[in-house]
């Protein structure tokens, strides 16, 4: 059954929200994800997880929001990623990349999220699920702050969720590595081309390709400023892995939303 807001007539929207008063809102910026993945990696993942979760719980899915924010890298991160500690690098916009990411300042991003939550209230929704595909700290801080605010000052129950299994979220994360490459191999294999990466015997240096593993982000740095073997998408990413990751994420989100609705 159709659950996308843009494809529903007024009566259908009213009926779906009457049956399950939940609005899913997928988010993710258009961002560099290495030469082998599309700029839409984050929103594509968030959109799919929102749609599949909604199909399990009911409700509607708001149009995907291609918005996100980032901040300048800290000196420790810059050193770990293979840059000088005094360089100015925002998010994943490394100097060697051919195109910039479409980030907006966090104050603008916060206004967008706030307005979407206000519009969810106007629709008559009682639950808003913010499904986020982007891992920047300041980006997620906007969600967490507004989730807390709306949950304490309005009747709307806001639930913030990253589009990845909770077991994966417990680590330092990665960018355009094993997990994200596998997810897109499952969701849209025509978008992925690992042949754009160098041969497997050559290192994937963070600064050269914008592919980063957990050690690269948490300041420990990989050997030689490159992606470790365990996170190398050339070695470990498969569509089967991507399907398993996505299915776990959807099951977790749907279970959390069912629990929230039950408490209304």
C-alpha cells in the first residue's frame, strides 16, 4: 500500500494517520562518498529504511530531505586523516575531491528540522520519526536537541534514529567503507562502481579518496593514513551483507515505533 506523502490524496493521508498517527521523515545531505558511491548515499539509505519501516507499522513518509550539516575537522582528526593540523577541512570535503558536498550551516539545518516537526503537528500526527543517514556530530546534535525540546514542550512524540543497526552505531563509524558500500550494492547496485577505486594491493588513503574507517575518525588513524583491511570495501562489501544490514535496521526501527505508538 502506498505510504509516500507526495503520492497520497488528502483523504488517504487522513485515513492513514487515523490508523497509525506516525510521520517518518528521512534525512541526509548530498555528500562525497568516495569515487565509487553516489552523492545520495545517506538520503537513499534513510529513505529506504523509512519507507520499509512505515510499510510495517503504518503512517506516512514525508519526502526525503536532502539536507545536512558538517563542521570543520579538529586538529586531532586532521592529523589522523593525513592533513596538517592547521588546515581548514569541513566534513568530507577533502582538498583532492573533484566536487564539494552540499552542506548547509547548522543553524539553517535546525530551522528546517523544526519546521518539519511543526508541519507534522499541523497534519495531526502524534509521532514523528526522524530517520537520519548522516553521522556528523553537529548534524546529529541538532536532531537530539529538537527531539528533546519537542518531546517536552508539545504533544508530538519525536523519535530520532540513525539508519544503521544499533550494534554498528556502538563503534566509531565509517564513511564510504565496507558497510555503506554494501548497503548501496543491495539498494541500487547500478550506483556502485568499485572499479573507480585503485587495485586491491594499493592503500585507500583517507586524504586521497575520502573513504574513512573508525580509527581515522576517532584520532587513532589507520596504518599509513589509510583504511584498514577489515573496512576495505574492495575486499568485504557484498549485496548480501547490505541486505542483512538494511533488514536489521528496518526491523529495529519498526519495533521501536510500534512500542511508541502502543504508549500513546
